[in-house]
C-alpha cells in the first residue's frame, strides 16, 4: 500500500518497522501482536516468533505478501492453562527474490530471502 505525497514509490530497502508491540490477553493464553510498517508498494513478508524465558519457540506465524501497513495478529501460548512468566516476540520483515542459478549444467530457480527490518519486544504473564 503506497500512500503519501511523493510520486516515487519507496524502495524495498526503505521499508521500516514503525511500531511493534505485544500484549497478553487477560486469559494469559493469547497474545495480541501489533505491527506497523512504513508505506510500501509491494507487500513484504513477515515471520513472527513467540518464545518463553528459556528461549524455547512456542508459536510462529508467517505472513506472506502483507497488504496493509497496520497489522494485528493473535498468537496462542501452548497449553490448556495460563502460564506465568516472561516472553519475547520477534519479527523479521523480508522479501523473497527469485534467482536463476546453474547447477550441474542445468538452470534452476533459487529463492533468496532479503531482510528489510527486524524488531523484538518482551512482556510478562502474571
């Protein structure tokens, strides 16, 4: 989504994370994650991970071709009850580019991930 008064669309490298935060719901089993990006012409992708204080990955979401600058996602903390502790949420915003490579005398298609921006935030469940 490109907006603004400039007629030149932003370059992929110019996309930035403007805001990133996570807030647990009162039930302690879900987490509201908000991601605000600068304007863009071509939608980037995002990988969001939730981990606990032992750095164990608990949940992951991969968003392909984001179409809005403002995004809100709900992550679920595994388990059937509230799990008090400290948690961390990471996000990587990236593009996937196709490359043709020659391997064993044949042309093959390869995919390269180009990181645009990343951020992390922490929260606690009581």
